[in-house]
């Protein structure tokens, strides 16, 4: 039975494991960076056998790097990936170190352009898809988080998520896409009056231009090579350490799990963060830690920049810019061409049935 919305905030605090309470209490006394690694799990519409193999091997590549250090992370499952990888995703979700959350039905889905009823239908479908990632007698998945990959959403999205019992929405970017009054917030914050948490993806001023901590953005929008992407990751990590802020970064299985150079940057970054005692957390754990922080620590810095309104996700310039990050419309002829070329990319490692634990 789902808990009433009004009781969710207190439930969040009660549900925080003792280890997370100790983490949050000690943060002010050391240099650790709280690091939330988000894994976008993507596949192809009507995939060929080669594309199914590519989806699997790319996901295994990213997972094994984290598993080697027993590191925590959150997987955002797309509607296109679950039919292809349901059993493997079920296996991933069995571990308490991995959170399975809702992604978009398709990678280019734009909820903000849909009616409220259509949005609710799409979101409820995705929740059912994620919940289906279990086997009889195994761990049941009840997703508590969502992130629209195209970052398109509006007030109807927040209301639908709240009504569905979703706790957080990770479709925000520090300083670039935020709920009014939270431009500079790097920590998760409460969206009123919906009583759900916004989780901002990290950003960094790289080469004179704000950069989103997303490998797909770095490669497809900014055209960064792997060395530049690694430099961006390290610079943001160090900045987060200096500012006592969390770092939230997105890796896509069809980017860092396929491109050999980007995969090397991913591995090097995980090693760098681990060597500096980063605290790897799931997104839900990050929300819980943020909810536990003393209110005195939460300081909103006034800015002269225009604040994106709560409805601006529909047609904001940031969202329009981000359109080039996503795979083309699955119904477009160009999509077939893109999918075909992607399937020809050789995975950097053979699929493994057993993960590194």
C-alpha cells in the first residue's frame, strides 16, 4: 500500500539507513565527495541481434567497472532497453548497491509537449516496466526515482510523479535548468507544492562555456575527445571537493560502454574518485542525505540571471540545445541509419553472464 503524499518527507528520514546518517553527519569534517553515478540504460527500437548484443555488452562494460570496487550507482531504464535486457537488469537490481529507476519510454521522449493525461499514461507505463524487472522469489523493484532523458517536463509531470509515489525527479541541471529559487543548488531540493525532490545533474564551466556532466552531451553536443571529457570530470570532482557539494554525473551505455576511448576515461575517473575516498551513493541515498542536512547549510545565492519557470521545461532554450544530445526520432529514417551505424561499433569487451562482485 502506498504511503500518502503528505507523509513522505517523514518517511524519507525514517527510512535512511544508519550508515547514511553517519555519512551525512561526517561530511562537514572531511574532504570526501559524495558521488552519484547515473547509468542511462538505452537500446534500439526493434533491435537486430547485433544491436541486442551491443546493448548487453556495453551495459556489462559499465557495470563491471563499478562492481570491481563494489561501488553504488543508479540505473535509469528506458522503455526500449527493458524488453531487451529484463533478466540482466533484474540481476542488477538484486544488489542493494544498485538502484533501478525510471528513464524515458524512448530516449527522445518529450513529456513537456504532451497533455497531462498522456504524460501520466507514459509514466505509469514506465513504472510497470521497471517493476517487471524481477523473478519469482526475487527482490521486488518499486522505483522511487525518474529522469527524463530529454529533460522535457512541466508541472503536470511533477503532479503525476507525486501521485504515483515517486520521490525524486533527476531532470535538472545545476545553474542551467532548475526550479525557481534553486539556480545554484547542487544538492537535491524539495519541489513545492508537489513534495517531490529535484536532483540536479552537475555542471562545470569548461573552456568558457557551461558543460553538463553527461557523456552523451560531451561527445555529441560539445564534441569533446576522451581526454577533454576526462579533464572535465576531474575538474568537476575537484571543485565539488573544494565546495563540499555532491557530484552527479551521467554515463550512457551506448556512449561510454561502446566507445573505447570514452570507456577508458570512465574507468580512469572511477579510479580517480575511488583513490580520493569518494562516497559513491545511489540517487535515492543522495536524496536521503540531502533531506537530513541541517537547514542552516542550505543557502540560496541570489542571481541576476533569469530563472527558468516551473513550466519552462516545455520550450526552454536549454532543452532545445539538449535536443542534439539525443538519438533521432525513432520513427525518422535517420534513426534507422544511426541505429545501423551504431550496431557496427565493436564492443570493447565480450558480454559476460557473471558480473564482477
